[in-house]
C-alpha cells in the first residue's frame, strides 16, 4: 500500500485496496492502521486518516508514531490545539532519538496556524536543546529543523532570518 502512495506510479485506489486488506488480515496490528491512515491522508480524507491513527494509538499508545501522524492530520484539518496535544504526547513517549524530530514537527504547527515567526522561535529552541539530548547523531535533527526554519523564512520573504538560520 505504501509503495502506491509514495512511489511512482502512484495509485491511491490500489493503495487503498492493500491497506484495507492489511487491516482485515491484521486487525490488531498498529501498522495496519498506520498504513491506512497514510493512504487516507494521501487521498485528502483527513478525518478518516485521523480515525485510523486513533485506532493505531489505541493498539500501541506507548509509541510516538501514532500520536505524531494523527497530529499531522489534525494540523492539515486546522485543528491546531488537537495537533499540539498529540505532538506533546508523541514527545512524552518518544525514544530519545525521536524527540528533536517530533519537537521540530510540533513547531511547524505554529507556521500552519499563521505564526511563522513563532514557528522559527520554537525550531530555534529545539535546535539549541538538541546537543544536550545526548543523541548518537545530533546533527541530523539539527539540520532538519534548521532547514525547516530556513524554508519558512524564505517562504515569508525574510532572507535575513533565513541567513541567520542557515
């Protein structure tokens, strides 16, 4: 199913067929609902994606994945408080190496909500905190979060801020 969502040739109908088959074969497997949610998100059926991710969370509430992807669906639905709450929970249950990525993605919610400078400030806080997280590789999430800050600044015609973030 995922290959038809993310790779060429994209075919959301085939992806849906495989995702629903997986859900029927493995109804108590969190991955079945993660895949279905990704298909629904690709189809712009965001409420259904959030419902699939909710089932994923019910089956595996101690993994950050379900919380973060449902937060993503809520972000695209414009339900920013729900999105932030889900990302907060994702951060609480994250493995150490997942924290800066989830915290950075949580910061993006502010940009979607119209506060792009607030998003950059939040990203900067995550970037500053990342070296103290004692990760095997602090560079990857730092580069990712700084890249998002650069992109946000450039999208809002703020090259001075983008240069600082770079």
